[in-house]
C-alpha cells in the first residue's frame, strides 16, 4: 500500500482526499494545513508521495517545495490545486514538484498519478501542460539562471525524455522502448548532464523550452 501525506489548508478537502485515496488502496499517514507542517510531517513519516496544495496560509506550497529541495528530500511532491496559472505552474515545477494536477481530477486519475510518482515518474494534467507550453512559447517563462549550454540529444534520448514528459516511470519507458530498465536510467543520467538539469522535471522544462519535444 502506497503511503502518502496530504497538505491542504481546508480540513474538509483533506478529509475528502483521504477518503477517496483509501478507497483506492492508498494510505494517508499524515495531514498538514500549511507548508511548514507539510515539511515536518514529510520528515517524520517519510511517505512515498506528498500531495500538496499551493495556496495555504503562513507558509504556502511553493515555500514547502523550496524547503524540501534545500533539505535534499527525495519524497516526490504532487501538487493538487485549483490554480492553473502559467507562472504558478512554472514556479512549482522549478521548486521541485514532480506532478501537477487540478482538483477536478477523477479518483482514478489521482490514484494513477500517485502510483506514477511513487515509481519515480512525473505527471501533469493536460490543461497544466497547455499552460506551461503557452508560457514557454510566449516567452513569459524566465530561463534558469546561468543555464548551461544545451548539448545535442540523440533520437533515443529524445524518445526517453518525451515519455518522461508524458508521466511514464522508468519501468514503463523500458516497456515502451523495449529496453532494460538499467539502460533507461543510463539514458536519463546522460540527458540530465546534456541539458544541465538537476532532475527529470527540469530536463523536461528545458526540452520544452528548446522545442525538442514538438
């Protein structure tokens, strides 16, 4: 059973998410009502995935993501929010979010997203992807500070990165491309190096910005 924490400032929302997740066979081990509590319960319970709202009082979700990144936390964060603002999406992803879904998502989609992140993947809802692409296309997205020069990616590396952008885990990428999972990991290591990225999400953002994924 996958273990998660839920961070949202509304008790009714947390209770609803807990109920839905438990029906789907996912265990909610702790809850938090702001970013500071979220960081604390993640450290205490070491869940496999953290579900986090962005707009919370005192310390919000972006603050929590930045704190977790500074602490070197390996717990993947799935943003679950009502906001699909272009710049908010970018801020969350650059702060380390591995997934971004809107709260109108179905329970089946949410359970799938939790599984994808627990398995090492990334996932964004189609509407969020559209917002991200629009911001990148319109030039409203700021580039990373001191972004390293982009090295050319091979056709295979672009295939791997495109599947990462679609939310596939390493195992799923291996199955689609008929590769060993270790080979996929090697490709991802090279992709991170070539794109000057710290993680999979940053690599996808760089590839989208450079127009490599179509």
